[in-house]
């Protein structure tokens, strides 16, 4: 996501149900303040990252992570998917992509805050982050998940033994 995606993000916002907005922001939000929009669409591709799902030129979902300067090995994640695209794998793809980016940038612990009755998101987190733990806190679950370091890319192609061919 880039600042130029602001218009597309605002159009996505207009297609979200009150329930989806409440689930994502844990409060009834009728209109996003300009500062919130700016924060959501501005990423530095290091401490703040976001990936989007685009269908027909429209953003239908976004997943993001934010990590604090004081502990960049930890990142908070969040996912938002347009109602019409929920339950078909968009959230799973977005979450897998953003967690992969986080791992490649040194994140080793992911956190999230989820309402206890948000079964779809809890199920999504269990599928994508099977090592996640849920700790009840007031009226939410604090989700914490270890994130394994990605496998290093080989520096040279693997050597394959060459078999001598028999001559006829």
C-alpha cells in the first residue's frame, strides 16, 4: 500500500458493513479521521508494511503490520476484508503474505487483539499462525505468535551429481 492508494482505501471503507468496521477497530467508527487514513495508507516497508488484495481495480482487503522502533522484533498485525470477499481465502492470503514480509524483516513475535466472539478471525489466525496463544484481557483476546525466521535463500545453485551415461 502506498499513499497513492488513499482513494482506493476510502472506497473500500465505503463498502464495509458496520459489523466489519467494529470487528477491525473494536469500536463503532462512522468516518475515519484524515489522520487515521493517512496513517493507514503510509508505510515505510520496514517498521510499517501493508499488502492489499485488488479485484477489478478495487482494493477488497488489506493486511498490515506495525512494529515499534524500540523492539522491531515484535509486530502487531491486522487484517480487513470487504464483506463480499470474506470467507473465500482473501484474508488468509493477505495474512500469509504480510507475516512472510515481517519474518524476512526480522520480526519474531506477532501480536493482535481480537474480540472473543470473532470466530472467523480467530479461525484465520489458528490456520495461518498455528503456534498462536490467546490470552483473555478485559473484553478481548491478546494474541501472541512466534514467527520463525525464513529459510535462507541458497547462495549458489545446489550441486547435482552427474551420472556417467553408458555408451551403446
